């Protein structure tokens, strides 16, 4: 059981308007990969390649969320949270990435949004969480082609038109660094390209598509709150050696400043452009202004710091550190450092922590799921956010990653992030110890702020 006094104390550290939520993404939970007119995504195609997914699995069924929507919405409601962040599968509503909307696919998202609102849960919709329509990749070179940015803007306007009467908050991209670097330079994620010049061009086209989509959506509906989600980490040099120190500045530039500077300053960092040289992206006049559209909010995904070690790009842990099942360092104080650094270095819009959580092995005993490591991780990082708020950082909400155990990309089903355990054989969902704690925190938050309101 949760310590009520501790939860009450923690809940008091957040303003009454703070939003507590949970998050997921379409490809990781929906399944139904080829039903009701849905087209293939680059992840459907990538999963067919031998050896790229740890357990040889795919997203054909995943958590079968497409067919279990109502009961999964009930699970969210039972947590007592105020918001749910989900992504829309582009090929589910535009199978080839262009043209008319497929009715059954859009009907699913209409039912999702209506179901959330009926349960007093605010929808936060993400337009792109890595599942590009495969036709755009196969026939048009995907994000490496500038035209994909324009197709994305058309898609964004369609979604805003269909859902924007009920969905207030939209994000364009989830983690464009992952799309570019993991998908097109390291090749670990779809579409599996390994070319730095292509990756940097992809990064530019993703940011360009963000700006184009922002303009298109605001033209469609003027009352929307629009943002983008970045995976951000503080970057530390492993040693004082010149090689590690230089690498730390470079990795910070590629991971943090490349995206933050483009979005909030209208330029790419000069030192990184110089470093990239011939691998720097090709741009056109006006691109910088398009990318730097005013943001209503910025989503920050944080899991771990980055440690710069020469020869080991973007290392996720210091030697001897406590790590999660992903091998990612557990460092909540570095989360506070990151938020304070962003606030210090940039003229920020309001922030939402759009993902934070941890993969750990779960212990299933007598129908319950023990996951104290995950619970402790979540609590420590929520306290880290409170520390940043105490220092004046404007953080408006927090979304646990993730609602359900799910398809964890190249790790397949071997890693579990959910606060609900999923038995993939039966599709049964079981609330974990961490989920009970988060539910109790949401209740304490409501109780505490109702008490404060009554007293004032």
C-alpha cells in the first residue's frame, strides 16, 4: 500500500492545474495491422527482416488495442488520471500517405476520442510516432524526400479537421532524433538505413514537416494547442580527456541543440553544421522560419542521461551506475538538471513531460504484479520534476510511459514498460504495483487540492 502522508506531501508540490496522464503509441499497442483498409507502415515492413527484432516478433497483434478499445479506456479511467497521450497511425487513415481518408480507421480514432471525453480524460494526440506509410518509403524515399514533409502537412490538416473539434492538444512528431539517427544513421529502427548524410536530411525534413503541419493545422482550426515531442538528455563527458570532452559537446549538439535551436531560435547550431560538413542537410530559403513556428507547448521525453565515451556513441549509462532493464542509467537528479538547463538556455513555451518510465522484469505472484524498481523510478523522477518546478521551470503535466506493456520496437516483447501488465497469450491486463501507486498519487493530488481550495 502507498504511504498516504508521503503521497499527500508529493501532491502538494504541484500546482492545482497540473495534468497527470499515461501514454502509448499506435504501432506498439493497436495490432489489427491489416484490417479495415489499413496500409502497411515502415515498421510492418521492417519487422519482416530477419534478425532486426530481438524475439522475431512484430506488431500484427501487439496488445490488440484496436479490438479492445472500450475496456482499455476503462483501464485509463480506473487510474483516475486526467489525460491520455496516444498516437494516430498515419497508414490506418491514409494507407499510402496521401489521398482520401479511410472511414473505418478514422472511425476508430473518433471512438477513442469520444470515449476519453465520456470518461473526463483529455486526449493528447500525436500525429507521428514512427509508423510512416510504407508506400511513401518504398516509392518516394520516405523522410529523405522533401515531398514527404508536404504529405505530412496534408495529413495533419485532415486530422485537425476531423478531430480538432474535440481534441485540443496535438503534437506533430514524437522524437524526430530517433526517426533520423536510430532509423537512418544507426539503422536499428525502421527503415534501417545506415547513412549519416541521409539521417541529417531526414532530421531537416521532419522539422520542416513539423512547421508545415503547424501552419496547416492552425489554418484548419485556430483554437488548437500545438507542439512537438523531443527525446532530450543531459550529456556528460565520461572523463576529462579531450576526446571525451569534445564528443560530449558534439553529442549535446546533435541530440539537444540541433532540435531546440531550430525550433526556438530558427537556426541550426553553427558548430554542428561545421562538424557535419558535407553531411549537413540541404535546405531552402524560408525553411528556418517555417520550422520555428510558435509552439504552444514542448513535450520532453526523458529516460536517462547520455555519457560521452570516445568510440561509444550516445552511451546511456556511466560505468557502475544503476540501470534499468534497457541498460539505461537511473538518474533523476540529472532530469532536474536537464529541465533547468532548458529553462536557462531557451525562451521556452510551457513544458509537458510526455514520456518517462522504465523497463524492468516483472514478478507475477498470485495474480498480482510486483515491480518496486519501476515504482521507485517513477516516484523519483516525479520528485525531480517537482524540484525543477521549485526552481521556476514551467512544467504543466506528466505522462507515464507506458499505459500497457507493448511492442518495444527492436526489443520486441522482451522489455516491459507498462504500469499494466499484459499477458500476450490471453491479452489479460493486470495493474502492477507501480500502477496502484500512480493511481494513489492521482487520488492524493485531487484530494489535496480540493482541501486547499476549500481552505482558501
